C-alpha cells in the first residue's frame, strides 16, 4: 500500500535528518584528520629548523592557522564541539596563545536559534500556547550555548523569569558527537600513545549526556542551593527554579526535559571587565572578595556536601548588578562523590601544602590513584601542584615548575616557605595573582577532570 502524503513527509524528514548526521560525521572526521596530518607534517619540518627564533615563529604560524580553522568549523558544527572548544580556551597553561585567542570567542559568538523554533519547543513541553504561559517573552535570547538558549520573560503574575530552552534535535547531535569523540580518542591513542585521553573522555561523555535532561538540572540546582544555604558564611546565589502549581488562574508550569524556568537575575559576566566597572566592581580588593566567595562555595560543595557543579567556567557565572553577589548558573553537569573520597582529597591538599610527599602518595592511593610510587615521589608532588597551578603562559609555567623542582629536590618532606596557606583552608584557588584561577578536581576512580576558571582581576 502506498503511503499517504502525511506519512511520506515524515519518512522524508527522518531520512533527511539521518543524511545530515552522516554528512556531519564526515565533516568532523575530515577536520580532525586534517589537523592531525598538518601537525605531523609541521613536526617533521620543524626538526629541520635549527634557529630557535625561526622555529618558534614557524610554530606560531601553524598554531594560528590551525586554531582559526578549528574555530570556524566549531561554529558551523556546534554541538559538543563548542563545549570542547570552550574547555580548550581555558587551558592557558598548556595551549599555545593562538588557540586561546581564537577559541575564547566561543563564549559569545554562537548562532541564535530562530524564535519560531524556540517557541515550538516551549509549547510542546508545556502543552499550552505560549500566550497562556507568559505575559511577554523576549524573542531575542539573553545568551546561546551549545545545548540551549535563554530568553527573558514575564509571567502573568508579573514575575520576571528566564526560559532555558533546549535546541531542537540537539540530543541526537550530542549523542553522535560523543561517539565521534570516542572514535577520535581511540585513533589518537593508537597513533600517539602519550596523548591517551580515553579515561577522562569516557567519564566526561557519561556525565555530559545528563545535561540533556533539564529536570535533572533543576533537581541539582535545588539540592546545591539548599546545601549552601545551611552555611551563613557562603555568599553566593543560585537562581531558584520556578514551579507553578496552577492555582490562582495560572497554568501549571514545571521543569521538563527540554524547558526550564528560573528566577531572572540582573547581572554581568565575570569576564566583562567594562560591564563590571559600570556596576561598581573595580579594583583588586573587590574582585578578590568576589573570587573568595566563589571559591568558598565550591570548596563547600566539594568537601562538605559532596555534590558540586562540575562545569564552573565564567560563562556559568554572573555578578549581580546591585549587590555584587556572585551567581552560579547552569547545573546540568553536576558530580557527586562519597565522603571517603572527599576526606582523602582533603588530606591530599594538606599534605601538598606541607610538602609531605609520603602524605601525598598515601592520599592519592586512598583516592584510587594506584599508579603512584615512592620511587619518584617528586612526580606525585608535581602532579598535585599542577592541579592547583596558576594560568600562566606556557613558558612561564614551565620555568616555575623547573624552579620549584630545583628548590625542593634537596629538602623533600619539608615545608616550603612559600607554600600557599589557602590549601590548608580547603580553598586552593585563593590569592593566586593572575587574571584567571583554575580549580581542578580529579575524580578518584575515573580520573575525571573538571575545571574552575573565574575572574581574579579587573581594572583598578
């Protein structure tokens, strides 16, 4: 029996979508293999260049071309690659400057989804016309990310909210991207064993899928907010999840898998230095106070509660306009760790602050890192200090590591005079004199690496 026009249209749409996914995968592999082949060829050419300055200029040119090429393709591909690009852009300690300069723009340049597409998703999830749910909705989004975009709106009660709306079909794209990532990681590990990131990627991929469920995110936000409210010394704000029961003539509105209503926060990004200056945040003292509050909140999440936001980059933070209170947003990627591992991690920090190599090794083993040995304890110490490093340029970072190794090689197990006291306070990122501060938390069993990058300076 011949299908009617309606069923044929659905069939054609499904086939077209599958063709697009296949084409997208082909493009991803082409980009990846082109970058890999380019760097392999460049490595062979660089071996023939004897002059140090000429070699550095050669590599600068390669990095600039490749970074621009990758950036342009990430913007076109979107999906998971935006997240990976944003992560790479925070690695100022190990990535070439050209890569940082190009990929940092991924915070603000993502294409906006059409309002008709966004409206359709909202109405499908709430199962009512958008006019019945909201008095007004801004068609232009406040921001667009890899998985969703956010619109400002006003409920019929007059309450201001933001609507976080998942991009249509992003679940299929992310799922395919995860498969592509695993394939490329396996290929790279086979070709270049020293670049084997499969353990980290396996855990990261497992957690990333959870970001597609906004009901899960709403639960995470409410749990973390409730935990932090118990401590009067924690001065950050987490937007409350808007849940409307349907009383008083208003339609019921609750978090769904693809749409999430949140309290509207009037704030400025922590990386917007001019915006911060306009709201009265200027000078090192104010910025250090903001950083201290943010760091303390994450120390509380990790060490006290065991439930923490595992994706705390600057795009997931705001500074409130009037109170200058830090605001933590986007809890799609949230990690939970048991008390035993939290205690081991705390012992690791204390031992590292005291330059107690034996203590560091013992704590690392408690955390599940079995491949550490007393034969080279300085390697374990370097690994710990690498986790809590400054985001210095690569050359400066390497110089610092060499100097530290030479200073402490003759005095193992002794307390270094310049050991950061903030480690003892379970706030490892405090008082580091750089624009950016990183907080790396290595998951004991799966070696999951997440990153905490926040503003530490502003115009004085």
